[in-house]
C-alpha cells in the first residue's frame, strides 16, 4: 500500500473515526468492517512498504520514504482524532527512561488484576488440554470436532460448542492484553494528568469487561452442555466473576464509556 492509496481509503465517508481503537480485534465476527480504516488497510495489504533484496537502491530508498510519509500521515490522523475528542496526544518527554518504563510495566504485571487475568488464561489452556479428548457430542469428542470437522459438517449441538469454544479461546488473551493497556494508561493518567490517557484507560477497561462478559456466557453454555464436568468449570467461572467485579471496582466509569460505532 502506498500513501496515495491510504489517503484514498481515509476519504471513505462510511468510515467511523477511531472505531478500531477499542474493539476486540475479531474482524471475522465484526459487522463494522466496512466502517473500519484498520480493516480496509489490512484488506489492501502492505506489499510495497518494506524493501526486498531484489529492489534497486533507488527502489529501496523510495520505499523507505513512502513508509516515512505514511507514518507521518498516520500520526496526523491520530492527532486529529485526539483533537476531535478535545484532547492532545501525550508527548514523550526528553528525559524518557526506557528502563524506568519497563519497571513500571513489571509492577503492572504483578498487580492483582493482571495476576488473575493471567491465571484465567492458564486455566483455559489446562481445561482444554484435560477435556478435549474426554467430552463428547454424540459420537465425537471435542478434539475430533475441532480438528477434523468443517463447520458445514457439524450438527447444531456441535456448532454451538464450536462457537463457544472459539469465544473462550479468542478472549482468553484479549482480557489480559486490554487490562494491561487500561492499567498502563491509568498509571500514565495519574503521572501526567493527560486526558488522552484517561480516555484510553476507561475505554480499554470496557473492552476487557465485554470480553469477560462474553467468556462467562460461553462457559455457562458449556456447563449446560457438559454437566458432568461442571466441577472443573466452576472455578474458572468464579475466577472470571471475581475478575469482573475487580475490574468494575478499579475502573468504575468503564461500563458507561461509549465506543465509536459499537455503542452508538
């Protein structure tokens, strides 16, 4: 993709500004892909940005100039989006200390929220490892369904379980990643007072909460489908429920945040 194509994409009147900032990244299940610049850019691909070993020196130089121009254009768009919200993007200070920032990240990783979120991800992996071969829908185990069946070949019951499994698997990593972003922006807000960080904090927390909600619904459906294994699912649901309560306590404004496109 070159900068001219990117500029042409930006002119699309159907785009919802900033919709991609606070989504769950699951484009396959999103009804707003026609309104999303990020999706349009992925559709077009980026074949001519990175120089290859076959490029001439002039072609390589042109590609790098093109990349720099696209980066500048992207920053202009980001700055404009912030201004539209009545905010300014935070600027990196001259005394920026990378080692100090890494230490801040480490403290966040050790917080109760992140520890619970990471524990949940571990429990999900353990549950599927233990039960994929033991739980059956009709004559097929979950593993056989997941590994060998196409969706059009599945029964209604298999499709339901497959759908809930995809939801659980997708959000098990979205939850900790969005919580980390929310906590990092919260810390940056307290340190700088910048409105952009405050905005990003509650918006990211809302995505995490929605991801937790969807995961709880999926696990509840699983319990109805496999009552014999509910003793191994209950701890996961209790952990998720506790995590949701904690997120709502740490980010009390998150539920009310209005995400562009999704909530209006």
